[in-house]
C-alpha cells in the first residue's frame, strides 16, 4: 500500500505562545490556556517540542518537563520507573485503587494476579468471547447493508469492545440495558481533565454517573457470587471469578477493591479498542486510495497470516497517528537529572506518544497515513520507544495483546465485506484523558468489492 495524502489531525484552532527552552534552561511562565482545554494543551506541547526532545515549560503556574525523544522517553518510563512514578491519577474517582491507578507494592500484587490472563497465550482462552462479540457486530452490519440503513460506527465499535470485555469478565453477553448503564463510564471519562490537577468538566453529571457505575459493578459482583454458590454452576471461570477467588485468600481484595478492578478492566478493556477502530474507519474514509490498495492486496494475499499482516498494518498505523493514550504523565519522586536537565522532586514530567509518533527523523512524512510502514520492507524505526501506543516499561498496557486480537478478529469480518462511507465524519480530535473523535461517526455501507 503506497503512501497516501497527509492525514489531517483536525485539532481545534487554539494557538498559544509558548517557551522555547532548551534542555538546560529553566522553565519560563507564559500565558496559556486552562489545563482542561485539550486543543490548547496539545498545541502548547507541540510548540514546546520544537525546542528539542526534552523541554522545560510552564502551563499556567505549574512547571512541567516534556519528553518526546525516544531516548528520553525510554529513560523516563522504562529505565527509571522508580523515579518517574504515577501520582494523583486523574481517573482515580472512576478507577479507585484499580490496577491503572495503583502504585508500589499494591500495583505489583495486582498486576501479577492479572498478567497471565492477557499474555499471547492467555488471550487465547478468551478467543471464543472475542469471536462471538465480533460476529454480533458483523451481523448488525450485514442487516444494515441489506436494509440500506446507516450504521453508527462509533457506537458499534464501543459496543463490540464492551461486549468482549463483559463476556471475559462475567461469561455472559452484554445486554442493551447494561450497555445503557455503562454509558456512565463514557460520561466520567469525557469529564476527566487532560492533565492531573485540573478540575473535571462541571457540565457533566459526574456524581450521578459514578453512582450508576457503582450500582452496576456491585450488582454484577453479587450475581457472580450467587452463581458461584449454586452447586449446579460448573461453567469455566472468568476474570471476575479470579478476583473473587483471590478475595478468599487475600484480605486486601475487599468488595471495594474488586469493584475498582472490575471497573478498571471495563474501562481499559474497551476504550483503546473502540477509539482505535473508530479512527481506523475515519482514516480509510479520508484516504480511499489506501482503502482501494488494501482491498486489492487483501484479496491477493496468500493465506491467513498474510491477510492478518495487512490488517495489522492498518491497525498499527492508526495507533501511530491516533494513540488512544496520547499523553503519559509522571511525577518525579526525587531530584534527578534527565539527559542533562535537572528535574526537581515533585515536577510533573510528560511523555507524549502523539508527538513522538510524529518526529520526522523517526517517521518520514509523519502526517501521512501509510500503513506500509508496518509491512515487511516498510520503513519504520526500531527504537523501542519510537512507537509506543500501549506505553513502554513495567507499566505498559497489560491488555495490548488482547486489544490487538480483538481488532484483528472484528476487521477480518468487516473489512472484506463492507465499505463504510461516512456521513458524519468527526469535526476534530478531542485530546482529553484519551484521544477520541469529536462527535458521532456514522456512515452508510456498500460492498467492499463491487
């Protein structure tokens, strides 16, 4: 698949003056947008990154250090995780003490418990759930195509990802009533500030949404306990069973922590997948030439592995341009020197995969949508921190193999059969706690190969 035209990042127009401070200079206060202004923050960081791979700056009155170079990012996230730690996680009101927001010994225990479930081998035990959820969406698209009806791509991708993780947690398919209840998760995620320490969006009913999430979580925990108490229940264990089994021998797994882990798995288990799939269809719609070449190559591919390589390249290039976790904040636990820049204890240090993925020296013509970068013979950097859609180091995303398997499974069914034409493309990109399209993404379906 040869290169296409450059991709538009569609960020809101919010240019602001920024400091252009070199790696050894001190940050200088400048007028900036509020930290919750996602368009303003990404433009500020984009301008600051022009000074080099490690830049000191202020956002409002707060000092920050921005790391975009792969060497500096690897040093921060992979080599010195005991110095650059999570602190005051912005999603704590939603996730509580779950794996993503946990730290120290608690984090190590919680990760050890779940890690085996999401390795390449561990993901295979959930393959039947992934397939069932994908077939459900494929049937929905087949019906819409037959009726000439529009599809809500954003909602369908969200439902697929939620259905998959719900089945993996509980062993049951997601029903529409529970889906409506879990819309509260989206409300809370949308309210989260771009940077820790900023206030959530007051226009969103966060307290009501959190209460709904708690109700749903405790209901499903209660149902799982009742099922386990039934002597006739002999079905295979699921992730919620693993948490409840652990609670019998490890007293720290209280109902509160089980709730937090359940919600964490729900959020982490669907957000990245849903947003990436939605962006993938947006990019294919923007670049019909890439879509045409993909379909031709896919039809001519010799066997499943070759076809999966083409699908994987689409997914990876989408993750390069629109990494769901586009900004990774850390807190300097002690004084340090990073690439010659003194960093005081308490400084907020930011890694920004969104900007690292756009460094021209790493990714030539970085705004171009070019899935061929990720095919054999493609030109992509080999530095381990040059491509980090799932993070790097000890705190890299636990479920990256699961997420990639989800996306491949659904795309195997949808892309060879249907070609969406967007009727409501996203107006812009929202740089919040995640990177998502602004507004609904709907389209009509035609046959992929006329």
